[in-house]
C-alpha cells in the first residue's frame, strides 16, 4: 500500500509550482462559512460532492489528486468522481443530462487514451493506467507507476456508471459500451510476475514493482475484477490463494477480532462499491463474519484506540477519532512537556502504524455505513468543536492535528492558534469515501446499482462468494 502513494512524497515540492497543470473551476482561497443551523451530514455530503463537480476537468473527466494546490490527476479520484455524479442527480444537485455528459467525456478519454510501453507520451499500458496523469493532456505525470489498485478504483466508478446509466438514450448506450471496452482491455495475467498474486504496479524504466497484493488490504475489489474479467481472467482459486495468507493479520488489541490494517481506507474502498453484507468467501465463512462486519469491527476498534490514546495526543476521544492515509504537518519535531514529539507528512496512519496525532475526518465519515451510531457523533463533534478551521468550501479539509496548536508554521498546512494544525488541501481519494459512504448509509444506492453489473457478479462468484443477495 505504501508503494502506491510513494510518488506523492517524492513530488511534494513539485506540487506548489506545477507548470502546465489544469486549474480547477472553483476559486481557490475562499472559505465558505459554516452555518451552525445546517445539519452537518446533509451539508457535508453536498459540499463533498461539489469537490468532484467543480474541480474535475469537464473536457476529459480527469479529477485532481488534491485542491486547491495545483495538482496532477489521480485515476482513483476519477473513479470516485464517476460514483459521485449519480449521487448528485439523485439529490437534485445536477441533472441527469449533466452527469451523463461528464461521464461520457470521462469514458471516451480512457477508451481512447494512448497505451504503450514507452516511458512518456502514453496514459497506460496493457489496459492499466498510470497512477497520476497530466490534468490537461491525460498523459503520464512524472515517473508515476502503472498502478493496479488505482486502475481498480477507476474501474469501480466505471462499472458503477455502466449499471446506473441504464436507459436507451444514445449516450447511455455509449457509456455502457465504453465501460465494457475499458474493462476488457485490462490484462490481469500480464502483471503477475510473482504467481499467483497481482503486482502493485509497473514502471517502463524498471519493470514490475517488487511488492504484490499478497496480504489483507484494499485489494478485495482488485481480485474480484481480475477474476471477473471477460477477456483476461486470472485462474479460479486466486481468491483462496490470496486469503490463505490473512490469518496472521487476524486479531487486534481493540474491539472484536478482525482482519488488521492500520488505516481505515483499506476497510472503506472495496466496500464502497461491493455490498459484502451476508456474502462470504472461504476466509470469512471460516471466521463467521463477512467483510462488511470486518469493517464495522475495524471502525469501532479505531474509536476504542482513540479513547485509550496510548501516545497521549491532544483531542483524541470517543467523538474525535479517525486515522487513515492523509497529509500531515511534515517532518518536524516539537517539544511538549519536555518531550520531543515527531510529526510527519503524508502517511498511512493508524493503530500499530504511524500515529502523530493527525486526525483525518474521512476515516470516520467514510465509515458511516458500517457504524453510524459512532460516526454521526464524530462528524457532529468535529464540526462543532473546530468549525470553519477544518470545514470549508468542500467539507472537511483532509486532516488536522489538535496537539500542534501553537508555534512556528510547520512545513505544510497552517496552525490555527490555540486550536489545531490543519491541512490546506482536500484530497480526492479522501473525498470519495465520504460522499459515497454517506449515500450507502442513506439509501444503499451504490450497492444496489452495482449488484446489477454482470462483471461484478461473475467476479464475486469466481472468487468463491456465496449466500445473501448472490443467492437471489
């Protein structure tokens, strides 16, 4: 997992002065006041949706990795954007015509994007796409990797759009055909140098990334798509080979036993599209749970970790919690009570991993479908306690740190004196689980839609899932 975001750290200095990047249509620097009388959950979902609608390039559908810092596009953020557009239609924020046009432009770009082994001048290879693309040209940005997981998250949005745009309108017929074309082009068998696992990625300069998807992490959707491919499926039994390695990750010091990973995004991403309630593969069947229940337990464990607060960070508690991959203040050391405390930049934070007191609102908010009884109070408490310091034009900023509330400015973000450090950016991969997770909690619309997708159903069955809605 760390490999897939490593490029962000290597390019942090490039973000501020990126030449040629496409700027968002929204105006940077404006913070919309928080209306205390507005129900936070309604306001949060609308503002978070608006991030994707305003900042995406309407000509090619590419969504920025972050905003307002000028940024390259993130293909994972595009997958979340494609998922957000129908949510906007359902709530009346945009029309179906608007969502259809934006979705079609996105799929036409990816269907026609240049593929090949050259290190420049292409957007992908073997059906996969580079993690980061130039916002205007759509070509590989810098030395980013051909990313299997980020292509997976893109495909999650594409297949959701395929099933949601289900009318006889000519453009909706095109959307469905293009989705088939893009998915069918992905050669899952090519990118398996260490059998039977899928590699995390590939660089044209150096070949396959040494790390593979070989433990419990966000790759649940990846293996479902690899097994369900109509053209290049991996062999039956791959899911069992993968999940047979999960047992060392089972347990935990907080809450009920569950599959362990420090950051909550791992429990959110695949569950955003796939309704795991009541369906089981061999591993979950053996342990008497499903992956939805696993995510519920992980969410409670993070709340319990914040209550225990083993490192003594300020602000942690029953209603202020949530650790995941997010921005941080940067590499800096500060003295608190005569003790030197180390802070860091972008990292996958969580119990048993990095914890420098930096809280990411998406960790809690993106888990609302799993545990609304503890997530709703957390959203309300963060909104009430920190207000417009952490909540602006597009909802919650990526992260904040109540321990770092005074002193000189750290390398990134800003200090709101006496309150907290706060990031200046919103991140697309953090916004997506919020707007989509709220919708699944409200209506289950994403789950209900993608259940109709034949590729998803085929992949789940080939992965050994059974029971629940798959039996209908």
